C-alpha cells in the first residue's frame, strides 16, 4: 500500500525545513506509517493507520514504549499540522512541556 501523499509531503517539508533533524519514515505493507523525528534534543512521533486514525506524541527519556499517542486525530491534515507545530517549537529552541501534563484521550481538563 502506498503511503498517503500528506505523509510524503510532510517528510519532504521536514527535510527541507529542518535540515538538522534526524528522520525515520516507516511505511508498512498494512498501510500503517510511522514518522519519527529527533530535533534539538526533542523526539516526536506521528503514527498513521488507515483504519484507526493518526496519533502524535512527544517522547521523553522515561516514556514507556507502546503506550499510545499523546493526541489523536481523525484527520491526517490536522495531525500533520500539529506535528509541524511541535517541530517548529523544537526548532525555536523552546523547552518541552512537562510529561506529567499529558492526558489520556478520555480525560478532560478541569474547569478550575
């Protein structure tokens, strides 16, 4: 199965826009694709599944493997836009947010 054009364009944009980034792009025969980027000491991952949607995460040194995405998107375009925003934040040298601020998908922020 050919990866979606949005992901191919995303990888091209990352290569051109963030030349110091280390990129891994893994398209699997099932249609699932993983984009993994290291940039300025920060680590990001976009996981796409044709049946299950797309997840975007920032991984930390103590992030356990296979725990699921920090944010889930039904739209691949929305997920790639969020991914690019995280990369831009890293490129500007912004510090990463606390991993303790991450919520599970079913959690809702308090209204305090």
